């Protein structure tokens, strides 16, 4: 059977590539890197699938872009943990919930979770997100086939080995910079952190105020309040946070609400829909009250910390604080500052409301 | 129904013409509704500030099977269509290998093959050759076209490119489109061959062309033939003087551009090629003859000029708007704006490698000895295909083609 011979040859080649991908396993899905120094892709949704399986940790750092620049070493230094960072830029609550669910199968004792209302605005089902490699986390047949029977995996696997040979190292860096190789970080602690040389030019009042100006343009106003409904926020919060935490009573959750610049609230006040701010207050009061009911949760709220939020030099835009503030928050969490009292959980929101009412933008 | 009427009924010439008009208009109305209604509404909105919104999903491959049926009706009107049985006609229109991105089939070529007894039984030799052609096509698509695709964004990104980025983007797209579309055509031809049906060739190393007329004999050949037979010649072709010949060329190519999509960029691309063809014909007629001594350098110059003209025209084909196309082309003429970073160097290497394949490598039909006219293929290894290196190489290409399949990878011509 000539046709069979043809297909057997093709299948053999496919098998060799898949076998090579399995042995090298550049994402460390099946086993930690054995005979080469591991390299990680900067795409969080990809590398998290491997980190969950390849790293040893007792604490998970979760959140969205607000917490992206935090280093695991900084968490460990302040909180005395051995953490893994699974933060994902732009992650909706469903994505965070999904990744945490897989990470908790490794039985960490603590989750440090950066939370904010925007993650609960629009949170579609995980399989409806075309960019999320959910099957890689599930480690099912589809996910494993997509990973192993893949030339891209093979290319990254080959270069993971080739770059340990000195003469090819420089070329591999050039190929990384050129975007040919997606696995381009070999220091896990520095993954998606911010270059200190760029801090001054990236975090300043000028940029924060530019965000306000952006939302002042009529065509951009819709972006500010699109999908911002109380019912959706509560529904997603209940499903992705409250019920999830309730279902993992043996894990301690340290949840913190990071500070936004006052520019964000001023924009919500001045350019959002008429009920946007009231929805914000109502939802956050609700969320803080619900979290206070859970015995395995400790909440920190930094949003009413006017020292941080009123100093616009701390921000790159309306919401993203600087790496230095990120470290400050960790030290405050370690010291128990800005902790939400279970007896009066919504007090921080009431304080924030008074600040927003009184706030005027610097000229 | 109208085809049947034109073939079977004894109608007066006026009635036959009315039937043809109704049939073609019906085909064009359906195509116009699905493909051009949004475009018309957008232009109307721009002209008279109406608030028309049209959101219609485009059926995949509608342009291809509409043309197939128009050709059938026109030939039926000309009395050039045999009395095909309805199942064969239905199979001809819906024949799946070509359905979504061509080649554009002609009833005279394909329906007689359906009717032949030998095409109703699998032929092992044709199955093997089909597998090999399919494998080459899949490899072209997933390992070449998709590999170069990320570099197209260098020229066609949201910010104006530099000189080198504009050229790299334009050339990357030039090769991506060729390997993508010819890859699909190879896959369609390969699958069809496994069923014993020879589909017409759609590409014949187009970037090896030495002039634009030659390019159109090598690029999307079935569309060129259709436009020639059913648009250019009915418009008068070259029979009504030189001026009208050029006018007909421009009209044909502009409509050929519009066939690709409802956007001014496609029309501009068509008009540009129309202009190229007019210049080419004028050069053939009025230009100096090249002395034999200079034939070599002249051929190289002709090849380079043709390729660069085609690449510049692709900028209009790919750009989001005429304005951005002009911006990119103008950057292609600004050598003072030069970046040449790591990404540009890598992209340039890709462009050169894939360019060498397009310019120097034999094409699929040359490798396989695919002769559509005489319905022959793979004669050189018909007796013992397993002794052929091509056989094992194609099996490897199939493997790499499958391994290269990405989650989000569609054929460019699916949308036309």
C-alpha cells in the first residue's frame, strides 16, 4: 500500500517532532527543565500554565496589570512566603478564577490577590476567550496535542537547547528581540517587571492627566463606562471571587484593592454615565461586606489612601501605580496597615467618596 | 433553470437575451447584496450624510461560484453548452475542493470529467499524486505564508513605517499572498486529483514574469481567463481601435479589482494593474526593439521592474484605506527614514529566503509534471512512485504542514 507508506512516513515525522517537544518541554508542562536553563514566554497566559506545574510555591500572587510589575522576590521579602506570580495583564475575573483553580491543586497555603472592580465588569466564559489556552491548563488531549504537535513549540524547544551553546547565545538574543522567539525571559523573577530606567518617564502627573484628557473626548467616554452595570459586577464577583474563596476554606486569601489615581475617579465623575460613580460605591461596599463574611479572607483597601492617590506622579495613567508603590503596598500589608475591619468593611469606600466629592484636578 | 431554458427551449434571439440578462442580473444581485451593499451604503453615507447601516455576513467563496455560474449562462446563450444532467451541474457548482477560494472552474472543463466512467473509481496513481500536491500546498500555507505573516505588520501597522519597514512589509505581503493563495490552489488541485478530477492551474510562478502581461498569464490564471472571455472580449477587446482597447483594459481590471472586495483599495489596485497593462501594450507597440546583445540585461531589468510594480500594487490591495496605502508607498520612497533593527533584519532574511523560493524553485506542476490539458500527471514516477525522492519529501512536507497549523490561520482568499 503506497498511500499507507506515505502516511506512515508523515506520521513518523510528526511523532519525532512531538517526542522532541515532550522531552524538551519548553513550557515545563510535563516536567521541570532537565538539561537546559529554562526560558519563559512573556505572555502570561502561556507561561502560567507551565509555572503552576514546574515551580514549588506556598503562595500565589494573582491580579491584573495593576500588579504586573511586582516581583515574586518582593512578595517573599515582605510577607515571608515562597511565591509564584500568576498575574495576567487585562485578566477578567473569570480568567483569574480559572488560573487560581488550577494553581490551588498544588495546595498553596496563601493567595495574595490584587482585586479591582474593573475585572468584574465583563467576564465571559473561559472557552469564549480565543486568546486563552484553557486546554493547556486542563492538560486534556486537545491542549496537549496543540502543544506537542506544534512546530512553534518545536522551534522554542530547539532554541531552548541551542542557546545554552555559547556561540549561538548572541544570535538567540537577537532572535528574541526580533520577536522570532517568543520564549525570551530567562529570569523568572524579572518576568514582566518594569525597567527601572524607564520609571521616571513612564510614571508622572503629565501622563496621569493625559488619561483624564483622553476620557474628556466625547468618542472615548463610552469606553469608561461600557458594560459597567451593578448586576453584572455582582454576578461576576459572586461567581469568580466569593463562591470560589468560600469553596477553598483551607487556603488563606489576602485580598488588596490597589490605589487608583484621583484622575480615574474624576473622569468617572465628570465623563462617566450619571450613575457610574454610585454603581462604583454600591458595588464596592457590597463586595467588601461580602468578603468580610469569609473567615479565610483578609482585605486591604488602599484606594482611600490620599497620600498615594492624590500624588499623580505615582501613576502611568489613571489607574496603574508605579513599581515603588507596589513595594510600598506589600510592606503595608505586612504591617497590617490599611486593613479593612470586618465590623465596618465599607468605611474605606465612604472615605473615598468624600475625597472624590472634594477633588479638583490640578491646573 | 435559466440555463436549462437557454439550452433546451427554442426561443427567439430577443427572448434568449432577456433570459440571459435575467440570469446574470440574478447572480449579480445576490453577489451585490452580500458583498457590495455595505460598501454602497458607506459611500452613500459619505456623500449625502444618510445614516444607512448594513450588516450582512459574506458567504464564503461567493465570488467564485457566482462567476462560475455567470460563465455557464453566457456560454448557454452562445450555444456553447452541452445538455448536462442536473446532478453533474449541481456537482460542478458545489464541488467542494475549489468552493471557497477557487480556482474558478469552467463547465466545459469540469463537467465532462464528472461524466467519465474512470472518474467514478479511485485511481491509485492519481490518489498518490493528489496527496503529494496537497502536501506541497499545505506546507506552502502553514510553513511559508503563515511564517512570513507577522512581518507584514511592519509595513501595515498602525503607525507610519520607515523606509525599510515599508519595503519589508510590502515584500512580505507579496510573498505571503502568493504562498497562501497558491498553497490553497495546490490543495484544491490535490484533493480533486484524488477524486480523479483535474482542476485547472491557477498559478505558474507569477513572480518569474518578465512583464505585466506575462504576470497575468501566471497569476490567478482562472480569473484572468474569466475576465478576458466574459468581460474584456464582450466589451470589444482590441477590436475597436487602440484607444478603446486601453479603455476596455482599464474597465476590466478595475472591475477585476472590485471583484476582490467592496473597497476603494481593491479598485485602486485594479486600476493600477490596468495602467500597467496599458503601458505594457503601448511599449510592445511603440517601444524600441532590444538589440540581441542587450537581451540578457534587458530581461533582468524587465523582471525586476515587473516584480517591483506588482509589489507596489499589492500595497493598495492590502492597506486599510487609500490614504494609508499612499502613506506606505510614499515611505517606500524615503530612504532617509531607515530603522534596520533586529526585527527588520530578521524580516529581511525571511523575505530573501522566501523570495529565493518563489524566484528559483520549480513550481508544483513542474515538480509533478501536472498537465491539465492532457490530463496527465506524475508520468516520470508512474511505475514506481516509492522510489521517487519527491514521494518521501512530500510526506515530510505533509507532516510539517500539519504541525504548522495554527489556531488562527485562515486563507486570505477566503474573504473574496
